[in-house]
């Protein structure tokens, strides 16, 4: 899938438990959703490994996402960015 990435932030700090925290937060536009209660695109975000930071060469820009599922709190599945690729702008 293709997504319009609006913003990428990187985080690298020590958490309250003393463990290092290093990740990126990617904010993007969702697919267009029109329903009885909503119109247009929602703004969403994913987290990913800090190593993805350098792959975001043009922001805002069009990217494809590769996602992975991880077990979160109480076994609830959460999606996390595994890889991204910059796509050329349509002409």
C-alpha cells in the first residue's frame, strides 16, 4: 500500500525503567474513508525501529510500508513498521 507521509520523528532516550528507548514515529494519511460518520482521510501513526530514520529521504512524501504484528498489552496485536520505501511522485 502507498501512504502520504506527513512527518517523521525520532526518539532516543532512557526510559523510566532505565532501558534505552530508540524508535521513529511516522505520521501519515490513511486511505480515504467515507461513511455515515466520517469523510476524508484520517491522520494516523506507526512506530518503527530507529534504523528506518535514514530511509525517509523526502518528507512529506509517498512511501510504501511493510508492517509486522507484535503482541502488545494483554496479548493485543499491534502493528509496527518493519520497512519503508520512498516512491516517486506521480506525474
